[in-house]
């Protein structure tokens, strides 16, 4: 039997659908009304306050703050162990993390790679100018000319496909979401503004920023201001 779906927007013009938020319900069945719970923790508060912000913040961003963001998102849970702060299918960890640093107190501007093994940032070379970064981003928003640091999440799919076959190609996308939300949570905790970016970028130019091989694909980016 097919699922029922309510559609309160049947008369909306096709060109207006892009702005309509749709919800699926089951009106033929009884529902259990749930209590509207008040937030009781920092995690609850983050869930309620989380919002993409495209303007610069006044929050401090130095090497210590950046270290904390990395440590409690992409880092290992305990020193000397392999488990990281986000879950990974079969503990294969196909994701890599790169940064373009433009305005972090105590750090030289540059293109960096985050080394999970020893919790350090390896400076690769000078970053592209903010103007060139904006040009490689095929959209007017967010305005990357005020970016203080940009996180790039990439994937080496072979790490999971070697264990799970074709199914393993899906896991990096899922894990990217896990890691991304932890980065946002840490940025939020420090009062920084953040804006996750979709995939409206020039893939070739973005890959060139870090000289990535063909088997490494950029999945996601997060702008911190």
C-alpha cells in the first residue's frame, strides 16, 4: 500500500515550488503527540541557534581556537588510538581535511592539511587570494572576501570501497555530514560565524588550491568568519 502524503500546496505555481517547504504526514493513522522539550544542554542550544551567517563575526580566532575546532571534530578521541570524534564505516576514515587560512591570530596565511595522526597543520604553500577564491566559487554568496578560514572536506573513496565494494562509495558522503556538523558546533561554541557551502564551485580550481590527485574529491566546504 502506498504511503499517504499530505499536500497543502496543490495550487502553487510550478515556478514557486522551489521556495515551498514540504512535509510528509500520515493523516490516515493515529499520531502520538510529543511534548515540546526545552533545551537543557549546550548541544540542545546549538541545535536551536544553528544558523548560517554570511557576515564577519567579532569573535576571536587564534591558533588555540582553531586547534580546538579541529581536535573535537576531525581529531582522534584519545591519543594513541585510532577512533576519531565522528563515526566512520568500518573505521576506514576516507575523509581528509584541508584549510585555507587568511586571518587566524598566531598563524601564517596559507593552504594547510590537517594531520590527524599527530594533530598538526602542515603548511603547503601560500593560499589563493580571496578574490581568486571568490572567482572559483560560482555564486555571489557567501562573500569569501571576508573569510578568515575555509575548511575543505575531501574523500579518498578507495579506503572504503576496498572493504565494502561499490557500497563504500556512499559512506564518505554520510561521514562528511557527521564531520561537518561537528565543525559547525565547535565554531558556534566560540561565537564564530559559519556558512556551509554546496557544490557550486569550479572543481578543477578548488582541487588546484591543494594540488589534489584525481582520486581525491572535494565533497564540502565550510566558511568561517
